[in-house]
C-alpha cells in the first residue's frame, strides 16, 4: 500500500501560489486528491474559470482530481458526495489527511471529516484568490501570484468572449456597489421568486441583464415598496413571463413559500429571497413570453432541470429542488 493520501478541497479560481504551497506540502508526504468545488454551478464573477480549465491548472500537481457540486441549504449531501468521491481512492492508503488553510468561517468544513487527519497549513504570503480576480478583471496579472503554467492558461482565457462577459458583469457589480457606497449601512436586498409547476414542467426565464446575463432563472425581482411580498412575486411572474393567467388564478395556485437567506447566496451582496411554489392545473402549458427584465420565458421538464444546472442563475436550481423535492 502507498503511505499517504492528502485530500485538498477548493474552488481554485484561479489556482495560485498559495494553493501551490499547500499542494507541494502534500506531495512531499504522498499522493494528492484535489476536489474542485462549485464544479457544476454556472460561472460568475466569483467562479469565472470553467471547471475544465481548473483541471488543467491542477494537472501538474494532483495525483487525482474529482469534481463536487454545491448544496447551499444542507451540508449533508455535500459531505456525502465528498466521502463518495474519496472512497474511490482512500482504501489504498495507510493514512489519509485532509489539508488546507483555516482562513475564516468558510473553512469550517475542514473539521467535518473526523475519519481523516486534519493538516492545517499556514497561509502563504497572504495570497488570496479574491484579490487576484479583482486584478484580472482590471486586465492585470499580479506578479508572483500564479504558477507559470496557470498564468498562461489565464492569459489565454482572458482573450475569450466568456471572459469579456465576466468583465462586463464585474463592471456592473462595481457600479452597483458604488451606487450604495454612501448608504449609512450595508444594504440588504429583498427579492421574490416563483417556482411555477405545470404538468411536470417548471417555468424559467433567460436573464436579460447582469448579474447572470443569459442564464436560466426563476421569474422574480426586487420587492416593490408598496406591495406585499406575495403581491410583488405575482406581479414579477406576470411581467417577466406574460403568462396567460389572471392574478387571482396565480394566487390561488400557491401551495407554499420559503425564505432563502444564506448570506453569500448572491454576488450582489446580502440578498434574501421569498420563493413561492405554484402548482397550475389544466391539460396544456399556459403560453408564456419573455417580458420586462427577461429576455425569454420557457417551460422546461423537471427531469431536465438537473442536467441544466450549470446554466442556472445563483442558487435557483437548489430552490427548485428544495420546493419540488426533485
């Protein structure tokens, strides 16, 4: 049997010299299994690099690489997926470590695997991916922060249309931050979303603007000051989809609602959404058409939602799954 296996979990957006410091430590004591987080989620300003590129970044350093999904409302399936991925390898080793840098509350997961020995590695020169991404969006590659082969991967990706979309999204993000910069307190946004089900289909829209331009999303929007949360949700649903049903019929179709308030669920900042589940009757899918902020509205079979999760805005895939139990 081989001596040790070190497990390293990260998003690696991008892989930087701080990550490399940890990887080199792990490689000195044995083999390395890297688990790429948020691998199946849509790309955004926080996760701009496609998973395939992250794999290329890790290739010279990792013995094995696997991809893991996000489960924002319940850690249990996330932990189970990691255990499942690791089980493909760990039986071959005498000793298994989980390694990483305990930087803040986001690193809590390092202590979630009592079956593996924790190796907490010091931060290397205070390098962090957030600062690197901010410089990349300005067109700069910070010196001495990226391994040489990663720098080449990043430079090549910065010539693509996909990167240009991320720059536009980042610039819109900065404009929004600037608009709220003079507020006496950090803004908290309240939004609504509708999970509208009919004959085994869910109603989605294509976002017309940033954040998430071009991604699939639930019909919804910011709470209007003169409307109740329910009224605002139904108003946004009707405006964004032009669904051929009356306000009364839609309200009568509401089966339940739930609040989704994970602090980091949106790149816009603290955004609390109230999601409503609507169950429509009838033999046919009501006609829909994109309107207001939505570029397009369409029905998609519930069986197809999971395979399209990489096109879903923020946590909307997870909201659908939570309210429909798919």
